[in-house]
């Protein structure tokens, strides 16, 4: 069944002279309404069905979860097909997202590496790391960054000085003396590539090709009015290297302006430019001190050491002045002691048996054992805390014995009286010395036993 | 022995044999693919030329410029600083001789002192020649340059061509 327009050719024509009332009557005619039902009922059902489906679809789109569930099965296939059919387009579209993700991931990895190295640096200590740490502090970077920077390889492989207009090689320096002799061809092609780049991409713009990279190797380019400098490097150039390049090329360009403006292909007059160019190779290497500089540094170091030693000695002397010792001179004890006191407890039994043969039957036997036991003091070990005169008695007024016990001597403390100790020093192989010393100069490990404390200063 | 370098450009229409001339006798390091990528390839030819009763080693840095139209915009850049030019035409295609005049104009505008020489190439294809030596000589005379009938295939006059240009450059 085909749909027919409500204004089919079978409909009664309306004359242009009929008014609107007549039209309304015709529209409200029940028979016409019945006819409409017959003709359009199928379409009305279809429209209702479509409306229902459209409502459902709208609900699913508005419901995020339902929408995701709806497109998920086909999304993967759609992306795969798109990547397969339009790879460059997909890369271009995804690069802003993926590129940032990669950059962030790499950055975080580098930070982790830096932290790891830094932690290692802090755990270990040696002169090198200490020096590096000081240098890092001075430069305002972490020692880890210093190590990273130092570990980044950088070396100048070749230097080309090229005539800007003709591409002819003016001077070439290589770290490899056996390098091939195609440097003139390279300079020509490099110039061609440079011209091509400028012609293709530089129209109406300021700027020029300043770098070409191939893997780890890069060509840094700095141009002046008549010449340009191309430096082939491995690794990452240190800060300021480009400035150094720029200065060199401008210096050369200005110094040989006449020869370069109308260069005739003969590089002989340009020989003096080799030294400024070589300085770029020197700049890329770690600073090496000359033998003269090394000697100077050694001399300065020695002078500083002498100054430090002098300061220490002066300080010690000043300390001694402000804190006087009993005597500034140590006199070793004479081999023959002049005074020896040997405390020997004496047990004096005095048996006096008396036998009187008298007729008296009462013999008298009077044993009078007079036993006077005195204790044997247990030696207490001490150590001299200063250089001290030994005295004959426990008094500063008592005569000196002519012996000074030097600081650090081990002594036996035989007795104590007041603030004095009676000490004995027994040098190996020599005669022992005994005398009294102020207690403040004799260090002990423990308390002095009461048995050796004597209320009097009388020597034993 | 003194060593002097000069930049020399090879000019001519597409397929006249410029690259073949270069390939025949000069030292190549770079692949010919550079011609189709950036429109030029640099090669080297060293010739010995007399100069002030001495023999001088002259290094010709040969810039082989692509003859196709697509690189015509680049040509001016590549011509800068050229001390000489080798104009190459194809003896089997007369139109290649006529177009040399525009190349000369380009080169002379940038380098008024540039020395030129004409190489009428493919001399070995005798049966296909559509240019006579008279026509070549006339064109060379109009340009006030010398000419050589060369064959990159057989090597005929190729060495003489470079040597002659070398003498002109010194």
C-alpha cells in the first residue's frame, strides 16, 4: 500500500471562490474523518512506534551509563578501524594527550632517578661527594642534579666553519685525526640542506636552521654575516656552549671580514681562525689545571696548613696561660729515689717467759703477747691528671720531694688525708717513688676505701 | 701545491645527463636520492691546472641541481656563491639548448663574474642527434663561452670539460 497525499487528485477541488467556513465544514465532516482513519491509521501506528523508540533512545543518551553500555561494544572496533585506515590522522589527534602523558611519565622517572641518586649521595660520604655537594649548593641545584648533569655525555666531534654563500669549507677540526677527508662535501650538503630549509619553511620569517639531530648526534649551527659554524656534538651541550659558539663565529667573521666578503676559495689567509675554534673543544672538556696552577694550589694549601697549625699552637699556648698547670716542665724522676717509705705493718709478739726457780710452788708465767695488728691497705689505682710535684707530707707547705709526676702516669693510691693522696709510682725497671699529691690532680675510678683514709697527714 | 676550492653549478633541463656527467668522473659520497628530495647533490672533482708557472690543485665543488620544475624555486638559493657553471644540453632534444639561456640569466644575475662552459651531452647517440655542432657553436658564441661535445656514457671530453672550466676559474 502506498501513501497518498491528502491533496490527491481524487479529492474534490476547492474553488478559489469558496470561503473559509465552507472549508471548516469539509474538514469536520465525519465521513472525511473516517476516510482519514482508513488511509492513515497504519502511518499513525508507525509514527507512534517511532516516537516510542526515539524516547527510549533519548533516555539512553541522557543516561550516561546506559549510553556507554550502548556504544562500548562497537567503540573498540571503531578505534581499531580508524587507526588502521587513518593512522597519521589518529596520531595527530592523540598526540596532544599521549605526548603530554609521555612527557609527564618521563619527567617523573627522571625525578625518581634523581631522588635515588641523591639518597645514595647522602648515605655515602667521601671527599668527592662532599666537594660535589658544596658545588651543588653554590650553584643552587641538588647534588643529584649535579651528578646527572656530569653523567650526561658531551663531546665535540667535529667543527666546520663554512662560507655562508658558497658552502665552501673554510676550516675543519675533528677530534678524530683519522677522520675522512669528505668534510668539504659535508659542508656543501649541509649548506644545501640549510638553503632548502630556509627556502621551504623560512619564507617571510626571521630565523634559520640552527640544529640538525640524528640519534644521539647533533649538529649545532650558528651563523654570522659571511660564515656559519656547524659543530657536531655527541650528547647534551652544557649551558653557555651556544653562546660560546656565537661569540666565536662573530669574532671570526669580524676579524676576517675582507677576506670572507669576497672569498676566492683559498683558505690559507684564514689560518689564525683555528685557535678560536679549538677553544670550543676546550670549552667542552672538564677544566684541567696546568702544572703551574697545580703547583700554585699546592703552595696555597701548604700555607693554609701552616697557618692552621700555628693557630692551633697559639690557642693551646693561650689556654695554658689562662689555665696554668702546676708546672710547665716535666722532669723525669731520678733513678734513685730520695725518699722511700715502706709501710710495713708490724706484728710484735713479745713473749717474755720468766722462770724463777724459787722454792715457792707458785711459779709465775706471764705471757704478754702484745699484738698490735695494723691493716694492709689495698692499692687503689689512679692516674695523674696533671704534672704535679710530690710532697713529703699532705700539705702544700711540706717540702717537695724533687719529683714531678707527669700527667697520665698510673699511680697507686696508698692513703688519703684531707685533699691529699699518698701515691706510689712504680716505673718499670726503676725504683718506685712515693709521696703526697693534691687529690684534685689524681683521678680515680671509684671511691677511696675508708681503710686508707687517714685523719692525719702523717705518713706511714 | 696550493689548493683552492670553487663552487660550480651544473645547470640544464631534466634528463640532459648532468648527474651522469658528475657520476662519470667525480667523487661521489652522497646518494642521488638527494636530487629528488632537496633538489641538489654536492660532489667533488679535483683538477690540476697551471697557475703562474705552477700547478695548482683546484677542487671543484659541483652542485648538481635538479632540472625538474618542482625545484625551480630553490634554484636561486643553490646558485648563490657559485664561481662557475656547467651548462648541459641534450643533443637529441633541441629545446634543452634554448632553455640554457634562462639558466645563464639566473646564474649571472646572482654571480656576475661566474665562468661558464657548455656541455652538449649524449654525443654518443649519433643517430638521434637533433642538434648540430654548428647550432651548439652558435649558442656558445652567443653566450660567449666555450663548448664541448661530451658523452657521459663513453667519457668523451668529460675530463677536458672540467679541466677547461678549472683553467677559466683560476
